[in-house]
C-alpha cells in the first residue's frame, strides 16, 4: 500500500519536512499522487521515460494519450517549449498559478512517453500550495494525469486515490479536498487560432479577455484524450460504476423512479435525502460550487451502491460548459 502523507494540518517548514520523502521519490522515478487545485494528480518525473511509463501502467491508460507536465513557475514552463510567445506570457500572467494547461511546441528534452509522440507538450503551473511546495522541493517537472484508473472518475480527495490506486504507487499526499473540482482547461497555442481542447472552469469568456480570437474545439476535431492517433478511444471517461443518464430537471425524478435498479437523482440546489427512494443527491446551483462537489457526488453514488444515477441537466451556458462536458462523458 502507498504511504499516506497527510499535510492538511501543516504549513511552512513542517510541511516541507513531511513532503521531503515524496520529493525524493519523484526525483528517483517513483510515482507520487499529489493534490492540485483541480483534481489529485498521479505524478512522475517528466524527463524520466521509465518513470512516465509507470504512470501508464498504474492507471491502465493507453500510451497514445499525452500527459500534462506540471512545473513550479512560468520560467520553468518556458524551458520546456521551443516557442514561448507574447500570448503565452499574457496567459501565464493572467491565469498561472491556476487551472489552465497550455499546449505548446515541445522542447527536445520532453520525452515521447509524455507527449505520446506529438510535437507539442501540455504545460501547467498548479495553484495548490501543496503541489507548489512539492514541485519546488522535487525541482523536476512532474507529469501528472488525474490519479484515477483509466476511464474512472477523477479523485478530488486523497481517499479516492487510495481506494483506486493505493496498491500501485509509492506515496499519496493528502492536501484535503480539491477546490476547483474538475480538470484544467486545456488550451492549444499550436493551432491556427488558440483552441480550447478541453473545457475547464477557466472559461472561454475569461480567456477571451486576454486572447480575443480564442475558440472552442469544433465537434469532430481532436478531442479530450484523442490527441494522438485513435479518435473515439477515450470517449468513455469520468465514469462511475453506476450508469449515468442526463435528464431535463423536471423529468429526472420520474426516470429514476421508473427504474428497477437502486437509483438516485442528482439535482441542483435541492435537499439531499439518502433514505428516500430514489435517493436524492444535491449540489449547489452555482457552477463553481457544483464543480467542486461533482466528482465526490459520483464517488458517493458508487459507495451507496447506486446503479442508475439520473442527473438533472445543468444549463447550456459557458459557465457550466466544463461541467456539462464531464457529465456527458460520464454517460458514455
Ligand atoms: O487539472 C488537470 O489538468 C489534472 C491535474 C492533475 O493537473 N490533470 C489531468 O490530466 O486532467 P489528464 O491526463 O487526465 O488529462 C490531460 C489532458 C488530456 O485531455 C490530454 O489529451 C490533454 O490534456 N493533453 C495533454 N498534452 C497534450 C498535447 N500535447 N496536445 C493535446 N492535448 C494534450
Ligand atoms: Mg483524467
């Protein structure tokens, strides 16, 4: 089993001391799960192809799905690309540290294992203080996908990581529940117009204030997890054990009631009722707070033995876009 390092109550030098073995493990090519502000990541030394191969093995993830490289600051990101430009400068100033990944032409030292052989690399400076401390102490770039088994729900708590991957990795660092709750916005600067490849809680509207010509990836273009050769491969993603169905808010309850399986509805701004049949799970009617709780709700549905989860569909607006994207994927 992984060694759990709980730093939720620590700060400063005491936290650095507690993180030191995890930082050494990263430098030595071992796997360390760490909190970021989005979801927990499964980290490995990004410039060590053997360490990176360990990520794919532990997750059961196909090697043609590229990884995001996490660094402590923009100057370290800049060192891993051949074409840092004024747009990257402006985005880094506006959104780093934070939940934005920039896809840029890769520097030669970034191994194929990280980029799935692509000419680009995804770079991110995370905001979580524990991730930042660990990156500073390890002083190596850290490749980290979400710390879940391939196609399963991303972890937003150390317990989720322990349950899914605890028997496959050296350390799990517990930094408490994550704040943003869904994965970073992935923005390519290597396309003709800056293109959002994966929506996140940094929205197109927010990016457009810095880069007016930013666009969403058109349907059918390279999608999340499809950056390499096999379109469609990663369509099933973010899935709990329960079957997830999206429904109009007014129809969710009836759908769950009509099903013979243990069922639950996931509503917005309602009252949770775990004894009711169907059970009622609720998340706040605010995109930021909903995103923060979403994956935990999916994990809880599984823990409750739910086999059908009917989700009241959120609005189709830019603020909810990342949430709707993850919900639609979880229905696959
Ligand atoms: O918030 C996050 O981004 C989390 C935390 C741990 O940082 N990480 C994460 O990693 O979600 P992962 O591996 O689950 O998702 C990485 C996404 C995938 O959609 C992948 O296709 C895309 O980033 N990506 C990475 N490098 C890319 C590249 N060079 N070109 C296009 N897409 C890329
Ligand atoms: Mg993932």
